[in-house]
């Protein structure tokens, strides 16, 4: 029994120790762009259960690398810069809908945007209306509201007026047992402002410390309380 306990502690320690800054910021090698292992296994289980109810859970967007996110960021930054906006104003604009490279939960492989492959739809998929009312993904949303927690998955950017940061996203789910650990490590390990200023991300030499620190608090930690660490 003692040995078993020791093994459990050791494996817990190893899992925690393995989350390196490179993994936390999407800079680790992930040639197949795959989801985190435990997340993938839990998703498979949830997909099988949903399929019995006629819902085909599909990942529209899963793992996303730092380089990909930086590409998106720099593209938007150039556009707004050409329109004459100040660095802090450009920052405000971009973070309405996009994350700062190195801060996306998609970097972790624990988070994903989900749609229903059995639904008939056209045009862009990640649109709030499509998940509500008689939208094509409302069956998926209802099913997830009822069952996702059983499988460890939680909505991240909930519809909650007290939540700060990103807009409501009815499609973005996180595998809580793993992503809670990642968030803890992220907050403990990453020297946020210093990191952002060292990564060739457009605007990072000009955006104020105060604006970056506000993003750290309001956006990175402005998530569903079920995904935050319990306060001691
Ligand atoms: Zn997402």
C-alpha cells in the first residue's frame, strides 16, 4: 500500500514536472498538432457517448502552435497599424477575438473548439447564433450542457456578466483535470511581460506594461470558475 502511494505521488510529481515553458507557450515540438494525451482519451470517450444520442462531436480547432498564433497576431497588428491606431488601441482591438501568442489555451492541447459533424450548416462555424435557438449546433450545446462535466470538459468563456476577458464562446471547451494543472504552472512559471517582449511579436516593445498586466489578469484568468484553482 505504501509503495502504491509512493508511486502515485511520484507519477503526480512527474506529470507536473513535465510541463515545460515550451509546452505552456506552444513552442514545443508537436509535428502532428495533436491534443494532449489524457485530453484525447477523455474526448474519445465523450464522442462515443454523444454519438449514441446522434451527435457527432468534431474538433474544429484543437492544438495551435505559438508560430501559428504569432502569424495571426502579426497580420492583424500590421492591418491596424496601417490604419494609424496607437499600440495600446491595437492591442485592445486584437484581444477582442484573438489571443496574444504564447497565451492561448489552444497551445496546451487541452482545449478545443467543438462542432456537430451530423448537423447541416453552411458558412463560418464558430458563430454564437449557431449554438443557440434553432441553430445547427444547438443539439450539441444542449448535450454538452448536460454531460460534458461527467467527462471532465468545461466551457471556458462562459456567458456570465461577471466574467472579464474574452467574449462568450459556446464552442470552446477545456479538459479540466489537465488544464487546471497547466494554468497553475503557467501562472507560476512564466514571467509574462518579459516573455512577450522577447518573442518577435509585433507591438510588444510599444504596448504598455499596464495594458499587458491587465490582459494577464482579465483575459488569462477571466475564465469559468470551474477551471480555476481552488483558493486555499
Ligand atoms: Zn477556442
